[in-house]
C-alpha cells in the first residue's frame, strides 16, 4: 500500500471515530466521499483540521467561530462546500 493511500485510510478512520457523534456524522461521509481525490497538500490541510480539539472543530464547523488563521483553509473550504450541498 502506498503512503498516500495509507494516510487517506487513516484520515477516514479518524473522521469516522472522533468520539463526538456530531462530528462523526459530519466528517465521516465527507471523508469517505472526498479524501481519495485529495492531493498531498489538501490531505495535509485536512490532517491539520482533524488535529484540532473536538470543541474547536465543532465550533468551526457549526460556524460559531472562525478557523485559526494558521490553518490552511483548502480542506475546510471543501468540507464547507460538501456540507452546504448536503444541507442547503
């Protein structure tokens, strides 16, 4: 198994089993549908997003607070587009 595939599978797992059901419901379908198509830079951006603690990640995804300025927004923007398309 190549490194990109291994990383993708790990990120899908981390997306589906965060420990907070609300995040699992949002992240898991997105990860399963989209991560295989991500390039290395976008995968790294998504990995950084998943590194946030659950409370911060929930606040960002529910748009209660903006993402940290240090976060590369590439994956987050794709996640928002995916979520907006599913729940207009």
